[in-house]
């Protein structure tokens, strides 16, 4: 019997191109053998965990140029997930844009073209304004969950350090220092101690240069993003039109973006907007390592990278502190839990699953498509056929015990509310349903006839209820 739990494969910061392991001179293995093992491990995980969606939270290339998007091994990874009919949802990162194109607002041109060219492989949909906002999404109807990838790099500015080094401000520092040292020392001292004076000039020059550049960089962002409220609002409006506003409100929503919330400019504003829209899970990357950040009402999970260059951190961390890494998340809707399994490439040159953390609490809506709901609840075949005649495509449940606890969404966007009665229910529960129906018949009988059902999936109770309300064995 199916249940409403499913697994997600999450990685980030692949950095295909110049900053991948393929170009890492210090990485101990040949890249071809490492990649071959990686593909074997990914396929094993896909099968053993029955992965339902693959998410990449940005920086899947090193530099947002067309040739890197066409990397053969990048396509191999995507094709492996396509082989198992697993949709792929990708958020862009700061390395997926072209810095030189920011000024003419075409920095994401190659990224958007890559997504368009690989729509069939990815199995995700893009927003109507994708060239502007880079918002895409995957809806897993069976689990009532939609994944929305957003651009947290929209307002990143280009650094112009080289130009500033050449300008007269930095040149002025150099000449002021030379003048200071030569005016305050006697010629004899210069001749006898020339080397130490030059060294002192250089040290002071370097110190002033660093201060100037530090002050400058505080005003220029390259790795600090903004999660645009307007982009999120626009994609929400679009999705409400596609699915209907009521149905969209019933969906569980997960956001994918490159930057962790804690590294976003205007962090609190973004956090409040997400909370207001009932979003409690965000998957991100950027740090090249796993993290879990339990912010107020929101859980932010980050994955490491399976392919990013190790050279810059290999000696410092001896590989063990920040190795290649990816995450598997199990979302269990009935139990309201999310469980994380972390995979690391160990010092023994093997992919190993880390010990699981304690599951995190979630607050997901219990909903699915009609076929899965029938399977989960072992609904009688006759009842199932009657429900399908009503063109129902989605079912949502709540915990209201003595009020209608099922909402059926029909293909024509109409809604039917109801109860489900099973063998495990008590006589008290059945009596309360009868009481509710009697009370509502007094003033709402026509509405109930049209928009209400009692699903009697048991012969345990001989319930005397108007036949027009009941589908029973």
C-alpha cells in the first residue's frame, strides 16, 4: 500500500567548468574514475530511496557561459534522473550568471536558454516571465507538494576592482607614502638602510590598499543575494491561475534558492514574506557543505557539492571537513516529519551515508490525487468508481474529527466536502456525523446535496442516512 512519504535528492554548487574537480590539480583521484563512481552511487540512491525529485540549488556551472552549460558530464547527470522519470528543479546561483552582461541586463541569458533547451529532460515548468525572474517549479500531485525555484541573485552587482586599482585614489596612496618616507629621512640613512625603508613603504602601502578595497567591497555585492518579494508574489499569482486559488492554498510549498536565508540582504523582510505565504521549508546551497538553520517558522536546509573544486580548501581542511556531499530528505506527511540522510565522500575514497539526525517537525497538508487516496485508504472498488464519475482529481484531508474532514477538488474546479467512515471508526464518531448532517439539513439542504458526500467504506454500521449523500459498499 502506498503512503504519503517521499524522498528528495538535493545537491548544490556543482561548478561544472573551470571550478570543478575535473580541473583540480590537487584532487587525489583521476576525475574520470571519480565521476564514474559518483554516477554509480547516484543510481543506487535513486533506486534504493525511490527518489521523487532532484533539486539543484544553484551554481551548477562555474561561469554563466554557454559552453559550460553544454558540459557532457552535466548532461549525463541530468539524463540519469530522466531515465527514472524523476523531475529536476534548478535554481540559479551567482556563478550561473555572466558578470560582464549585468550592465545590459542579459546576465542570465545563457542560463534561461539552457533551461528552455532541456525542458523535456528536466520535467519542470518555467514561469511566464522566466527570462526576467528565473522562477521555475515542479508539482508532485501525488504528494500535494510544489517545489518553486527562485532567483536570489537578481540584484548582485559587478565588482570593478581592477578599474579602482588603476584610479588616482590608489595611485595617490602610493605617492603620498613615498613622499612621507623620503622627506623625513636623511640621505645617509637612505643609502645605509635602503632595503628596510622600501620594505616599510611596501607594508604600509599594502595595509592602506587592503583598507581601501575592504571599504569599497562593503558597497559592492557579489555573493550576497536578495530574495525578491515581487518575484515570489508574481509566481504565486501565476500558480493560482493555473491551479485555481483555492487548490493552490491547499498545496504544500517548498522554496529552492541559492543563498541561505541568513546570507540574504533584507533577510528579515524575506523571512516575513515567506511566513506570510505559509512556506516553512527552504533548500539552498552556496556554502559547499550541509547545514540546517531552524529560523522562526522556517527550516532552511543546505546541501554541499558533489563536484566543486577542492584545491582551495584541501590543505586547510584535509578533505574531511568539507568533502563532496549531497543530501536525501524523506518527507513523511502522515507523521509530519522530515528526515535527513547525508552522503559524504570520505577520506577512504568511498561514498558513505552519515548517521541520521533526529527528524524535524513539519506542518504539511495531507493531500494527494484520487487514485492514491483510494489506494492509501483501501477504498472499495465500487466506491472508487462512483467517485471517479464525479471527475474528482485531488483529495485533501484535515484533522477535524466531528466536522467535514475531506475536501474533493473536481476537474471543473468545483469542491465537494465530506466524511470518510471506516471499520476502525467508533459509534460515537458515526453519531456525530449524523448529528452534523441533521443540523445542516435545516438550512443548507440544497447546498449539501450538491457539495457533500459521506464515504461509507464499511459494513460495520447500519447508518440511516439520505442516500443522496452517501457512497457506500
